[in-house]
C-alpha cells in the first residue's frame, strides 16, 4: 500500500461504513432510547440509560447507552480524571487495561461514575451477551463513553483466537475518554483498537470539548491536552465525511474543528446525527484529485485536502496553510511507516519452517561426523560442499534468530491474556527453535575465546522462551521416559560442556587454588550431566566419538578426570562405557 492510498482510503472506508446499515441501525436505537428515556419523560432523574435491542432477521444484538440532557453540560464534562491507582480495590475492575509498557492510565471521572451506577445491571448483562453475533455496543455523548468502557469489559473476556466474537463499539458525539497511558495501552492490542468507531460532526461541540480551546493549533500536539483519542474516527460535515485512524492526526483535526466553531457556555443540546447520516448515504460520490493540480500539491497532499474539505475544515484558508498541510503529510508518512514495519509472525511462518527443516537436515547429515555442534563450530574445515552447507547454516541461523528475537520482544510487551494466547500457538515452535539454534550461538561464542556464556553471553530472548516453557510445562522432562530425546532439552548443554573443558584444563595446568575450583566445577558438571542421562533428556549425539563432549572433553582429559574425580558418578559411567546402551 502506498502512502497516497493509505490516506485516500480514509474516504473509501467512510463511504463503506456510511452506505452500510451499521451506523443507521445504531443511531436508530440511540434515538429511540433518548426519546423514551428523556424526551418523552423530561422528569426522569436517571443520569444514564441503556437498553438491549434485537434486530429482526438476525442473531445479533445492539446495546445502546444514552446520558440525560443534564449530564451533557459543562459541569459534568469538566470533571477531572481518575487514575487507575485510584480504581484499585474498588468494585470497578479495569486493571486488565494496564500493560507492561503502559501500567498506569487515567479515565474521565464522570464516565467512570456513570458506569459504576450501572455496575450490577451490566455485570448480569455481560454474562448474557456471549451468544450474540454480531454484537454492537453504541452510545451517544457520555453514553458513548460508557459504551466504550462496557466494550472493553467484554473484550477482556474474549480470547484473541475468537476474533469473530469481538463486539463493535460505535459512539456518536462522545468526548475523549482517557489519557495517553490509556490510549497507548489500547493501541498495544490492535484487535481492541479496531473495535471502536467514533462518529463526530463538525457541528457537534461535545466530541471536541475536552480539547482545551486555549491551546489553539501550533503544528504539534499540545502537552496540556491530557485527553487522547483511540480507535477509528469518522469525522463528518453536513455534506461529506472521512475516516482517520492515526491518533495524532485525529487530535490535530479535532483542534482545528474546535477553533472553527463557537463554544456554548451553559449547556449543550442533543445533537441529532440522523439527518447527517441520511444526507451522507444519499450523496453520490464522484471526486478526483485532478482539480487540485493547479495548487502545486502532490497526490498525497491532494488527498489530504479532499479529506479536510470533507469534514468542513478545508477551503482556500486551510489548503493555503502549507505548514498545516505538511504537518498532516508527515503524520501520514509516519503512520505508513508504522504499518509497513508492523511485525506479522504469520506471514513469515512458512519461511521459518523451511529454515528449521534445513537445520534439522544438517543435524542428521552431520551425526556421524560428531554432531552438528562440533561441525558448526569447526566449519572452516571439510570439503567444498560441506563448507558451503555450513555457510548456509550460518545464514539460516541469522534469519531464525532475527525472527524469534522480534517475536519474543513483541510478546513480552503483551498483556497477560495475549501472552497466554502466544504460548498456546507459538511456544512449541519457539522451544524447538531454542533447542536447535542456541547451540550454534554457543559455538560462535566459545570460538571467540569467551567464557561463561550462560551468565555473560546469553540473549534475553532465549531466557524468556525457556522461562515461558517452564511455566507452561511444554517439552518438560518426563519421569517415565525410556528413550533419549532427539534434541537435548537444555539448550545451554554445550555451554556447560565448554566450561567443563576449561575447568579440565585448569585441573591439569592450574595453581592449587585453580585446581580446587576446577574440581568443584567438574563435580557439579558431572551431577548435571547424570541428571539429564537418567531422565533421557540428552540426545545420543553427545556420545558420538567425534563430538565435543567425547573428543574435546572426555578423551582429551580422561586421565586428569580419573585421577581427581574417580568417585564421581559421571566418571564411573564414562569409564565403564555405560553410555553405549544409552538410547
């Protein structure tokens, strides 16, 4: 997708949404609820009302929320924010919104209060809505804020695998709900963020109210504007509309819309979105960018100008403001770059499987040469074809490590539920990768003369993959196993072998103190290896005559080990060649 099409798709998406019945059905339920709850019953004291609608000829449901006219006033809208820390321990459980990168957030206090007033009813409703599909949650004004909170409540109970069960939230004229921490916590979950569509007219002051009119527009986001947008915004005028997803652009545009309108000081009337939706649905869309060629703008700028005109802030005044135009253009380019660089593990999965299959072939092909660890470590020797295959392994090693490092980094940022879903889908593959590829990294580490790989050289992504495996018990040691595994379960095994070789050299050549330390380290190594042998958790590869374990450690230092560690169980095991029956 090009940058031009990325921005121009805003009107295409808007047209698609408008010509569907989604907006009209949602607004129809809202207007019906407003009429019955407040317009026909002006003495109704309830600040918030909701109702479940069941459209004909469908298995779905629409849940509508509306706030009373008395709630849509400066007094209620100007309520301060309440932080997530202040909500801890209360009946309102919104801790699930927090993430590792954004653990703290704040929400509009009045929206929280209105949600709390319905808590018992919504808790019961939450249990009833699981079987409805599609499920639309909609709301107007502060009712839209409550609709957003209720949608988040529902999303928290849905597994990432069940995307078809996700509700869609559509708000009309709703003010911003939370701060930057809240916005970024939602944006970390793309499936959540895409569940929200906020409709805002350039004639409706409510959506723009929590953007301070004193900030003005200066080409950048003002620090004093603590409220931040999330989700997709359908910004509309009485004749056209366009969709915007990039948060910074939404905020900029809302501020311009705010500066072009007159604020009401005492209160707000209920803005009726029905006529605007009807006009937008009836209009015939026939636009192009050729008419803007005389302005000396490029195609991307032309698309931006058309979208600004669609939401009523275009015209000669804004199109001539090149600073504003360039600022929007930079926003689009940044958003495009973000989308382009987004990590999609599924797209590369088939290629990753191919790389892993090549490593598995290499492991089998080098078994009689001492195993793939020593063959990879000594890859400078051998025939031309052997050296070429080793070079290919180096390339595959790099590709796999780059993939899994990014995968683990992305997962480590996820909230607990999304991380659990990763474990179910991807951790088995991650465990096989770690056991196959980490030994190659260990070989490279010790080829450079380094020491203590486990504490000084091990990559964080290997540690996390191992930690998650242990927590989920994937590939764990089976007590009743009677056959050796094909891949040694401890991916750091060869690092311990390398340290045993270093200790054995110290046992032979070191000072008295060095010999004692080496002896102690070798005793620990022997206990470690025997624990793996007893549980059949080590591959038969280690006992190949040319392997690093056999050739570089046992055969090279056998006499030194026998003289100093004759009572060690591993020494007895090796000297009596009991490993020949290991299978």
